[in-house]
């Protein structure tokens, strides 16, 4: 049985128990692992729980939190000299997402070599899911974020098709994190801008760092003009699936983590399947010299979070062909 099926089976059994008095009901799960793990249900409200118990000598500071879709609580048992860390559903609307999150946390904990490593693994996954819940929630990604992610995945697929190794291609995808540009390889970078607007030459820039080449030897802008198609074209889930199926196991795990960081998860798949995209134009620009952009040094003191639009018409002298961009950015394929 999978981690997911074991947890769901335990929760279902707890839901079907005849005892309906208020309180916490738990069942031990994954006993073979050597870790102390429980699936739990809090009545009333049928609130799902996943709990890990560790010796009190193992540090658990910083795990407690309460966010949009879940909360984490700690309880110390003096008699057992143990600390119990409980991940609990916060709102009913997040029920499906919580099951996915608990499965992810449990699977990560189960491969840890000891309790201390299991706590650190849980901390890392909780931090990741907290960012996801804040950014997305049960209703999925906003439309503009879907288009932006489709653009980034399009360039990632381009790298893979050009012969860049799966590990290298996924590793340079920095868009879901806090990097200034979407793709970075050493001191080279590519910023991807995708739009479905009426103009083929307008790019929206989200902040003053995206086209600032101060820290780059080479910086390129990929502008994708897409056609949005209801019931046709390539959907975001299809593109994510295509890329995921071509990756090695190690690269696939990193890829899936980056998707979650970007706000995408297959639990929302049905929300994205109705709309697809086809590519109208694809153009690469070398961001250098007099290319139109705002840089940090252009701003007066106290000015930040600048958003602006670029009209790319008339800047054909900065256009570069795709093979030369890939060669300059990623180097020779491995």
C-alpha cells in the first residue's frame, strides 16, 4: 500500500467508528518504520490529523504555526518524555489539499534516517506547503499566474529538447523561488514573459530586478505571445506532465517541488484542463546597452516594487535566434 492509501484508510476507519463523543481519535500508522506516527480525527468537525512523536531530546522548536489551510501544534508528554507534533486541517475547504500535504509530509518523514532528521524533513515540507497555501489555496492559481507558469515551462521544455540534461535544466529553473530571473546558469540568465493579450510586442515587467543585468554576464528576455483556447491547445497540466515524464527520478522530485513553489499542484488539475494555449510568436532579446528596461540604479531613494510595460516593436536589433541563446545560456548539451 502507498503512503497515501494507508493514511486515507486510517482516516476512513476513524470516521466509521460508532463512537461519536467529542475528542481526538487516533490510529498508529507505519509502525514498521520505527517512527511513532498516528493518523487522527478530531470530533466534532471531522478534523483530520497527522502526528509524529519524537523523544523530548529532539528539538522541535519552530514547527508550531497556523496558516490558511492547516495548523501545527506541539504537546509534551512528561511521562513518556516525548514531544508530539500534530499537523491538523484548518478549514474544511482545504480537505483535499490537506490529504495531499499530509501524504507528502509522511512520505518525507518515512525516508529519514532518524527522528532528528525526520523533524528537519517535516520542517522543510511544512515551510514549502505554508508558502503554497498562502499563494494559492483551494481555488487554484490566478489566470495570470497560470499563463506565466506556462511560459516558464515552455522554456524548460526547450532546454530539454535542446539536449540539456534533466538535472541541469531543472536546476537552473529559479522562477518559483526568490531569484531575480526565471532561469539562471552561473552568471547567465533568461527572463520569460508570456502573454495572451492583443499585442504581440508588449511585455509586462513585475519589478525593477527582472531586467537588471548588473549581476549577469548575459541576460535574455524570452517573449511568448500565446493564444488562449477554451477546450483546445496545450493545457498547463499536459505541459507539466510532458516535462515530468521525461525527467530522471532525482530531477522529477526537484521539478515537482518547484511546481508547488510556483503554486501548481495536480490536486487542482481539473481547474486548469479547460483552457489550453497555442504559440503565436516566440522572440528572444538580448538585454543589453539601450534595451528598454528599468534597473535598480535608475530608481530614486525610497522607490521600489516598480511595475512597467515594454513596447518591443522597433528593437529588432536586440533579437537573437534560439540556438545561439541556448548555447550561450546553457553551454554545449551534456
